[in-house]
C-alpha cells in the first residue's frame, strides 16, 4: 500500500504523527500535573501555615481557659462556702434575735413594772408636795396673822400704856 495515499486521506494518521501527538499529550499531561502539583503544594503549604496559626490560637485560648479554670473554680468554691456561711450566720442571728426578744421581754416587763411603780411614787410625791404647799400656805398665813397681831399690839401699846 501506498503510504502517501494513506497520509493524504482523511481519517488516517501516520505512526510518526501518532507518536508525536502522544508525546505532546504526555508533555501536556506532565505540565498540567506539575501545575496541579505546584498548586496543591502551595495550597498545602498555605493550609499548613493556617493550621499552625490556628494551633497557636488554640494554644493561647487553651492557656487562657486554664487560667480561667484556676480563677473560676476556686471562686466558685469560695462563693459556695460564703453562701453556706451566710446561711449559718442568718440562722445564728435568728436564734440570737429570738433570745434577745425573750430577754428584752423580761427587761421590758421589769422596766414597765418599775415605770408603773414610779408613776405611783410620782402621784404619792405630788400628793405630799401639794400637802406641803398647803401646810406652807397655812403656816405663812398663820405667821402673817401673828405678825399683824404683834404689830397691832406694838402700835396699841402706847395707847394702852401711857407713860
């Protein structure tokens, strides 16, 4: 067969064209593989850098969380103990108030009794004071009458006893 006829005809290619096209396809595939490989390598490097940044952030946050744990847990325990102590103090104050109410009730009764007694003494004292005022008035009136009589006698004495 004549190869020239085969070459000129449509639909047939020569072995050389076939191998060249295969080589070109292989080169193109290798180039695209290298391009994809470079692209993937770049993406992988970026992802690794991003992952390192994330790891650093996570470590920083983890350290902060550990610091918060060191602060919050003892604070929580302290607040719980404070609440218990406050409850105990409230109970103690309630018992103290009840005992003081009883004690104050006793003192109130005593003081109230003494106030009633003092009112009684006051009324007795006022009665005595009024009696003393009356007696003083009577005494002053009596002395006044006696002094008038004595003064009158002295005024009448020259008339009665002439010299």
